[in-house]
C-alpha cells in the first residue's frame, strides 16, 4: 500500500501474501460507523509513521501472528482478537468494539495467584490473580485480562483476602478453583503463590507546636496529635515525644519527632513522623547588685561588691552570657558619709537565652574612725 487513499464505503484490502504499508502511505475511510479492514494470511508490515489508518468507524488488521509482524506506531489501544481469520470472522462479525488486531493463532495464558497487599485492604479474586501470556508484550495492543479469558473467573480462597488479615499471620496460602474459559485461549494454572500483608502507614495530624522557656536542654513537650489512616474501625493509641534540634532561643526550631503507637493491632501499622517546629523564649535572669560600702575619703572600687544571679538554667553561669552586666553608682559625685539606698545600678547584660531583671543595691560611705565589717556575698 502506497500513497494517500480515501474510501467512502466499508473497505477491505485482502491478500494471500504479506501486506505492507509503505512509508508515507495513508488509508482513510469516511463511512459513518463503518470499517477499514486490512487482511493477510501472511505477515503485516507497517513501515509508515504516525497513524496511517484512520476511519470514521474503526480499522481492523488481520494477520497470521504478532511475533513476525511489524506494527510501527499503529496502536489499537485494545486487546487483540484471537483465533480469527478474515474467512471465519469477517469485519461485520467482530463483536468487540474499537480498533483491533486479529490473529490466526490461539495463545496460551497461565493463571497465577499471589501478591502483596497493605493491611486493611480487602482483596477479591481479581486482585490475587494474574495472567502471563504467550502473546507477548506490545505497545500497540493490550495484553489479555481475566475478562478476555474467562466468562466466569476462577475462584480464589485465602484467609489473606480479608481486610483483617494481619501482617504477622502471613504469608497466607491460596487455593484456586478453575474458571470458565470463553474459548479464546489455552489456559494452564501455575502453582498458587501466597498473599503477603504489609504494614499500613499512619500519619499524624494536629500536633501542637511546642513552646517553652529556655531551660538549657533539647527537651520538647509535644501533644495534640491524632492518627490518620487506621483500618477496620480500629483504635490505635498515639504516644508523642520529641526533642528540639537546638537548645537555644528562637522560633521555627525543628523538632525531631519520636512518636510511637500502641494497641492490640499496632503491629500492623508503621508511623510516619509529623513535621513539627517549635519555639523557645528567653528565661528571666534576676541580677542583683550586692550592697557595698567604703570608708570616707577612699575611691569607689571597680565593680563594687559584685553581682548576684538568680535563674540560670541547667547549671549555667555568668560565663554563658554574651556580655555580663556591670555596676554603676548613680550618685558617684556624692562622697559624704551616709547610707544611700538603691544607688548601685546593674545594667548592660546581653545574652541569647536570657532576659534581665535588675535589682539595685545600697551603698554606704562609712565615716573615718568607724569600723567596717564586710560579710561574704550570698545568693
């Protein structure tokens, strides 16, 4: 077949030898609901590209066997018709619809049984059964299905079909009772395999973003999550746990989740950890200027009597501050003897993980000739 040809009626091109569609050739039928049939008792060779056959109704290609044909890109998108020749099944006798390849031979199919399913999934016979075919694989027609081979499907019996079949109970044995053939295939049955049940994946939704005041640890208290995906109306218990990726103050801190599940059927599930972020806020550190004193006429001592801290977390100390507070005397110009309340002013502390609350200290200038007793600071 060469060139471009259009037919207005149902058309059959019939040959007792091989039938070839040459490169660049096209055949078209405009007959409404009609057919365009190419029939050979030999081999079919499609050397054209694209879709060389078009029909308002459909096209049919008859040949001896698919193994010696060349189909190119002429895709029927349907299963072939077997045991068919133009002599025993004319185009008007082809009951299945759509574009079709029709082959002379009778292919063999082998029925297999077995597979893997997810816990909580109920299987039917169709799910457990499979077919392997001597017709081979092809990009231009579909392989036979159970509906193509059987008028009544084989019956599969196995405890593994049930939605409640557990992971631990498998693999489950299968028995297969033969189905009723539609006569188009030679059927054999392979030794049945087994059904394996894998764990169903559960997810967690609704986990509350944890927040805490800085405590110097990675600990995170997570809650509020609920499971999604339990099967068979079961109740599985969620236990939530997690740790912050960083102990330092911040927002949007990643939380490494370590949720777990318990319950009578929990072994049938696997858990996907939720993605959670949280926040850590600064801890209040109280800084007190220790009371101090000096003798009249002496200069103020640098840093006076030091600072007392209250509120460090997890054994930390002033060495963990970015900048330690310092003390200034608000009435430094006063040098007369006397007691001055709240004039020692701590300030200037800088820290990532702490905010500061300052408490002023008292200062005493002792007259000359009096005794000054200095006690050790306590905090």
